């Protein structure tokens, strides 16, 4: 892997990880366009650079994370409630991922399945966006039953192109959270989900990744993902304070159309 390829992949990961557009789908298509074939090393690299996105949330939301950690050791009741909610939301995804990971990678990691997920998700966003009612529960009041609903919705993101952020935000809104609370809960849940997935993939394919691409490419991709994820998260929060989700729906539909055209012309 050339340095510029690692930089591009890191930027794509960071910019799309927390937006409801699917970083996995964007990375998969970008890898193919860059001539990086599907392999254990390529899959491990795509997951490794998620570590940069994880670091972005750790930096931006450190106060909330400290509150959760204090709650775990019995010093912050509100932090404990939120930590329990995040843990409950994580469990369905962990179980489904463990059971179906190989099956999903074998059948759904392709350009056309990603395009289908992008298009369908885009239409859902365009339908839901103007119908979102104001109000909803704050982040400090996430019932465990609502957390379970969010976790079940996150399982849909095992299909590349669906978007973990998209599934969890809509699931949180459906469970009664406000849009602002849904977005922040999605970030915090992503911290746990991506952290576990990154650790698992590195144990499974880390050695192949190092041998194939080298430490310098890994470091560059990680750094690019970190910086771009911080910018992306700040932009998304500010955007949603003034504007609806619809822009992400249109982006998904446009991306799906481009991928279908590339596949049809033999370029992807």
C-alpha cells in the first residue's frame, strides 16, 4: 500500500464513520477503486483505522466518558445508568456479529450489496427526516428497554452500506430519544462497538496487515482517520442543530447510483 492510498482510506474512514452514510461501504468501494483487492490484510486495515475514529470520540466526549467510568466504580449514578444503557445496546450486535461475521463477509462485502443498502437507507432517511417530531428524552434518561431497541437496530449495520450511525440514530429516535441525544448515544455506542471490533480484527488479521502494508502506512491511515473524524463529528452536530437529516439520504442515493454505474461499465 502506498502512503497516499493509506491517507485516502484514513480520510474516508474518519469522514464517514459517524455520519449516517456507512464508512464500511465507502471504504469497501474506495479500496476497489484504488486497486486494493479484498483480503484478510485489507479487511484488517479497514478496521484498524477505525481506531482513529474511536480516538476522536474519546477526545471530544471525554467528560461524558469519565462520567460513565466513574459510574462503573459507584461514584456517578447518572454515568452508571448511561454506561449500562450503552452495554445493553452493544450486546445484540456482539452476538449477531460473532454468529454471522464469516457469512456476511462471504456474501455481502461487494459493491452491489453496498449500493442496495445505500439506496434503501437513503429513501428511509428522506421519508423519516420531515416527520421527526421535536422533543424526546435526554441522554441522561435512556431506559434499558430503549437501549435494547437501539442495539437491535444496530444489528442491521452488519450489512455493509447500512451504516451503524444511521441504524442507531433512527433506532434511538424510535425508542423516544431526542435527535441530539440519539446522535450522542450513537457516538458513545460506536466507541464500544468499534473498540471491540477493532481489537477482535487485529487479533485475527493484524499480523497479515503488518506484513502486507507496513507500520508507516498503518500509522498514516490511523492519523488521517483521527483528524478527519474529529472534524466530521463537530460538523455533523452543528449541522443537525439547524438542518434535517435529508442531505445524508440524498448522498446515499447518489453514491448508490455512482456505484451501479461503475459496476455496469466494468470499472468496479
